[in-house]
């Protein structure tokens, strides 16, 4: 029998089973929504925003199982999301005395979050930029009637690359101030 609170009593006299799982408070729900939106803006999976938002808004460290239960996401999605967030430096693994399971908290330093994102998501694409520009230049056929158009576009891409190469260190420096 389904009760008013969302729990299920299988047989009279037996304990009720909570179908809703642990309830998220308003701050947690809004934090999760905020970070889902941020993840979307960065073209990251929704689960990344959910996990970070939950950890950000929860005072105690949470285990993988806690995250799965509270967010109602698959264990695989939670595990992959935590692995990615840890590699970025957005999540810290913490020791909880007397508990063997790994527990996690959110990194709240904007400097660490920004530098981790730039290091893992932007730098690899810029590192091979010169090589890609040379390959693009080498692909221009001198006999092609569109040669001048292609060279013009190559010049634009070179300008973009140079701009980003100059701006990125400034962004990293600014991120380090927070």
C-alpha cells in the first residue's frame, strides 16, 4: 500500500520502504540545477553537473553509493563522472575514519577548477595547433581555383590561434587570482 509520504508498506506490520530515497533539500536541488546549467554551457554531460552540484551543496563527504542513491543515476554514470571530475581537480577524495569506501567532496577554489578545466580541456587542443595549421597549409593545392580563398581562411585560423595563444595565459593568470 502506497502511503501519503511516498513510501510503500508491503504487508501490515512490516516496515515501510521509502520509494523516494533520500530527499534533497531546496539548496541542493537549486545547486544541482545551477551546475547542470554550467555543465551544459561547457558541453559536458548532465551527470557531471549533477554530481558536482550535489557534492558542492552537501556538507558531509559522500560515497559513490550515496551519490547514486541521491541523484538516482546509474553507478556507471556516477563512477565515470567522479573519475572525470577527479582528473579535473573538481572533486577531492577524502578519508572517512572507520569506512573503507572512498568518499568525495567538491573542490570550491575557482582557481583550481579553472586551471584544471583549461589544462585538461583546452591545452591539449592548443598543443598540436601549430602542427594542425601546417597540415591545413599543406592541404592547399596551388592548382585549385579556390587557392586564394583557402589561403584567406588559413590566415583567419592563424589569427584565431595567435589570439587564443596570447589570451589563454592571461585567463590562467586571472583564474589564479581567485
